[in-house]
């Protein structure tokens, strides 16, 4: 369902800022449809009494956050965005500054916790904006006049396990799996399970890191289009589940909401792997904005801002 912002007195750029600001605020309060559905599925499968109680508390937390219109977790993260912008999107020249202003506006109005601290200066900006903040991944889409925007709140706990390593080629995909499991058994508890695990595999650590974060934007339950990679996702998920982290790391049947692998072709002499994770309160969303500033919330069907 498409909706238009009813603010005809605002300039077009201000309307764009208002859309992204309200969308960012909504993400802080209401989980996307796929995350909500997965948490309910995991709760239904759980047999551990403590784990079942935790899942019930998680659901109640989300209900209260929506009712009170307040962020569902006190750590609203550092805002990161994947900006898939059409080459003919009419506001492309103003987009970078518009996204930054949208985050500052959401910070005031949601409100969001002040999480952007200038590196070396150790000064909190108080706006969740600053040097290269929000962090934006740019993807220019040819022959398009639309903007598809993924907004993600990367909290401290779910960012802590983020790691990468370049392996000798002889270590193979077994080495990749071992690296992922080492991260999960040493840092997974800090990220508030059940986790969404993003794995990037490529030829260099920078590309692997990017792909591991991109993997967190995929819908839960989706699979890599390569059948071999899809099987690897299933195998790693089963291995992590066998650890028995359970919700909030207090033991339970399942440890993860899913494992997503994104990969690229690689140099034959190396294999680079990176891991990023999303916590149970995986606050990310995708919005499609058209040239006339009508929009569709792709991760929350039927919702409006």
C-alpha cells in the first residue's frame, strides 16, 4: 500500500526528510514483520521454561514499546543505511544531507539515545550525526527513479561480535565455519540471542565485511541463490543452534533466527570471511520511495508513517 505525506506546505526535500525521519523512529519502536514472526516461531518450539518466559517478555516488550511509542531497546544503535538510489531519483543531489538531517530529527522526536561519539575527540554529538554518521553504503541503480533505503540500528551488543579474517585457501569452507563458530562461542552471548548471523565470503576483508552486513538486510528465512551456499547456511545454523545459547544466552533450544551468507567471486590464493550479527531485537527496515514521494514500507506490510 502506498501512502503520501500530507504536508503540502513543506518543500519536497523536507517531505523526504520527514519520511525518512518517521521511518527511522518507527524502526526503533516496532520490529519488522519477519523478525516478529520468527520470534513467535522460536517461542512456540521452545520447551525450556526459562526460555519460554524470556520469549514472552520479549513479546510484551514489543507491545509496550508500540503502545507508548518509545524505542523497544534503550540502545538505539549507530544508524547505518544501505541507499539503493536510482540514477534518475529527483533528489539525488540533496540525498546525503537529507538522510543526515532525518537522523537528527528522529533523534529529537523518537527520541533516540545519543550514540554518536566523535572518534579521538571522545565527544558525543548529541544528534546521532557526525563524521560519516549515519554510515551510508551507496548503491547507484541505473535506469531507476526510485530510492530503496535499508535503515539499520547497529547496537553496541550486536556490533561487538563483528570480526573478519583472511584464511589460507587450504583451510577451505571448513575454516570459514570454524571461524564463525569461534566467534559465536566467544562473543555470541554479548549480542542478545537469538541472533541473525550475517556471513560475508570473498577475496578481501573489506568486501567480506560489507557483504556480512548486507546479509543482515535480507528477509529472515531467505536463502542464498547458490545451492551450495544455501546448504552452507543451513549447516552453520544447525551448528550454532547446537551450542544451545537460547534467548538472551540463558540456554534454550535455538541460538539463532537465521544464518545468511553473501558471497562474491574470490582470488584462488585467499578466502576472506567476516561475521556481523543482529540481536533478537533486529531493528532494520526497508522503505521504497518513489519520485512523487509516495512510499511503501517493504518490511512492514500495510503500515503507515
